[in-house]
């Protein structure tokens, strides 16, 4: 690998409660949606919401998410362990991009950069966690 770009990340992993909250969010959707417009109205007009609406799957009963919330939760739990050893051994030139109003604290952001070996950081002014 010649270069690496990471968006809104840290190496601490996460908690089971955080993974469950993601699943709970997707379970809270009143699906199926009748139209993409009704889905957009229900989910909001942020970039992440627009991406979710674009990814809805047309089925006989309407528009449904492609992902199962329980599977998503189990997958997150499986990968949310700390990765500091892997991060500190990475020598590939890495650009870490954070959103000004993202999900990580300044302390978490600073710690990731300080503990990396060949890292640059960019902060996207005015952006939130759904920066992509």
C-alpha cells in the first residue's frame, strides 16, 4: 500500500452499547417506505441520510434497508476492539480526515495523530460525522 486515507476514526475501538445504538437507530425506521421522497422526509436531508435513502432496496411491499440491524450490530461488536498495536506499526503515509463537528473529541483526535508514525491530519470546517 502506498498511501492510506482514514475518515473520522480512532484506534480505541468502541463499546457494545455504541454498536447497539447503531442497530437501534436502524430498527427505529418505520419501514417499508412507500417512496424515496417519504424516506428522505423521515430520515432528514443530511449527507448520511441521503446515502441511506439511495441505498434502499425496492421490494414488493416498498423500500427497505439492505442491511439487517441485528447483523450490523453483531458485526460492529466483532470489530470494535482497540487497534493501537496495528496503528502504531503502520508506516504507510496516512492522511486522517476529521469533521469539525464529528463524533470524536479533540483528545481522541490528538491521541491518534500523536501515536501514529507517518500521519497528517485535516479537519473539515463545518462538517459533521457524515462528512463523506
